[in-house]
């Protein structure tokens, strides 16, 4: 029997050398391939080979100015020019040769720490790279799973807060079952001197970062990264897999898709899974893989369910699902009628004083515009239509609203309800930049009612009521314009 304790120091040294030579020779014999690194929200293709390879991964650090929100610029530090950096996929057992280049126009040194690496610093010490230089190191992908990578150059928190993170997926020997679409989403918190939405170039605030008071919490580096024309696209009946990360540097994400239940969640990016999950926690520097089937059409919202971050700091993305509405799964609104409270109150009404059905008006057979507004719009625009300063524009005494409500063609207002709006608009001389999400499930009668309500209250006057026929024609027009 071999007894290591009886080996001399020299013998042990030569044994280690021989092992290293053998391992190096084995790695040298592997086929070499270049990794496909994809920009978000795209995911590199599934690896179909069944044996290990030597995979060359090339990443370039680029310092650049980009769009943090509409009209808001920020100096990002990136891998490959995007936040997050490119999605990297290797296979368990692969030998990974990582090349890191620091563009010569950059001002600062950078490096990379990959959580998929077994070894001190995760590669950070081996890749400290000055501008105009490139470095390389090699590691064995021992453990399958979804891992964050990030810059670890001091001050580490500042480098991460400026966008230096991404995901590397070590695909297990037995791949996950096939799906129709895979998407790449990473949340990050950003710290600027100015509050959310203030226009112009915004500088990083170290004090806000230390205090953990972000101005922005966004997906894929921008409040506009996956909304409107940039929304994720799929069809009814398809299966979706999201590779979700949290770059941090500080906040924990409560990741949720409004209107969906995750069929499967590989929590913390590992191999074990949970089923039928509503919301999953993703720590800073962590990840999760979530899967679900699209059973009916509509626009689904990806959010951090620490929900004020979504509506006040930007953590919102859209998944637009084309196809037929499946009424057995989701009917839309079926009833909207008067409710009088408990039975004792209702029975106390004198005979003849019961509410009578309203006569049909220009807005249809009695749809309640106020109730529709309160259940669909008041959360953002507030109960009296006053809006939220610097976030949601007012509807009360709103020139933007009333100019369009008094025009000959009012289809734009119908389109705002049906399709939402992304980008800048000016109301009463103040510019707002954000996202208005589509309002789902409203009939033509509902839309006529709510538009008639908001254009005749809170100091708004002079616009004729909206009619059902008008909304029906506008719906056909604005739907036809949507690509």
C-alpha cells in the first residue's frame, strides 16, 4: 500500500511535478473551441458535445457612457460594452482559458472574479490588467451551475456598482430539458448624486452606495432595457427559461413575473429545484434559473417585488406574449357592478331607494369610469390625479391630456391605455421619463368610461365624452400600428 508519510521531500516534489505534467498534457490534448459570448438579453446556445474541451473565453473591459434611463446618462464600466457583460456558457469538466483585455482608451485597471472558479480570488489576482494590456489564466469548471462574475479591483464596490458583472453558466453533464426561449436578465443597483429621473449625465455617489440608498434599481443596466420595442418576445404555448442574476452591489432581489407562476426554480443557481414558486430571492452576487410556460397572451412584467423599486427606481421589464387569449385560464374582467356592503346595510334601504341601472350614455351601458380608474390607474397617478413628482405625470389640469382629449383624432389616448408608453413626455412644462405599462382586460366600454372620467374631473373640462364606437375605431387603428 502506498504510504505518503514515508516519501522524502524530494520524492513528494517530483510526484507533484509529474501530476502537474500529466494534467497539463491531458488539457493540451483537449479540442480547443472559442466560447460564444452573447450580449444581454441573449443566451449562448446549448453545448451539445459530450466530452470536455479547452474553451477560450475572451472578454474586453470598456469604459463608456450609456443610458441609465430616458434622458439620463451614466459612465458605465463594462465587460464587452454592455451591462451585464456577455453571457458565457461552458460545460462541466471543461478547461477554461480566460483572456481579459483592458481597452487602451480606458482610464483604470480592472480584473475579473468568476464565482465559477475554484482558486484564490476567483481569478482576480491573475487578471489585474492595466489599460492597454491583456492577461490570461486557466481554470477547470468543476461545479455545474449559474455563477456571477464581477470586477474585484479596489474599490470593489464601486467597480461593481458601475456595471462590472455578468453571468457564466457551467452547463451540467446532463443538460436541462429544452425550452423554446432562454433569456439573460441581471438586476443591479446604481448610485447617483441626483435622484431618479433627473436629466443629464449623472455621477456615481460613493456615499449613497455606502449608505445603500440607490437612485436606480434596474434590469440589464437601464430602466429602458427591456420595455416597449425592446421587450422580450414569445408566443402562447412556449416554455421560457430565464437565467437571472443579481450583480448588486448591495440589494437582494425579490424576483417575480407578474401574472406567472414559476413552474421550476433552480434556486441560487444550483442543481436543486423547487416547483410552483411565486417569487424567488436572489442575493447580491447570486443567481437563479426560473422556468414557466406561457398559457395565455398579454404583457407580463418582470419586477423586483420590493415593489417601490419597480415603480420608483426602474426595476421593470416586459415579456410580450403573442397569441390567443385562453379564457378558461384568464377571463379578463367579467363583472363591475354596485356593491352596498354587508346585508344589514343593504336591507336598511327604503323601498324604492335602491340604485337604479343607469341609462345608456355616450360611454356605453353604465361602465363606471371612476371605479375603473381606481382599480387600474390610481396606484401610479394617485386618487386625485395629482401624479407623483418626477415619476408619474399628473392627470389633473394636465395640458398633455386635455389637448389630445379636445382634438379631432383622440386615438392616441386610447393607444396609451392599450399599448402603454415608454420615453419622455412633457406635462404642464415638466418633462417625465418613465414607463406606462399597458392596461390589460379593458373592454371598449371600459376605456370610453375611464377616459371620459379623467377628462371631466380634477379641473379638466371642455372635452366631449368618449364613445364606445370611437374607442372601437381607435383600437383598430392603434393596434394596426404596433409592429
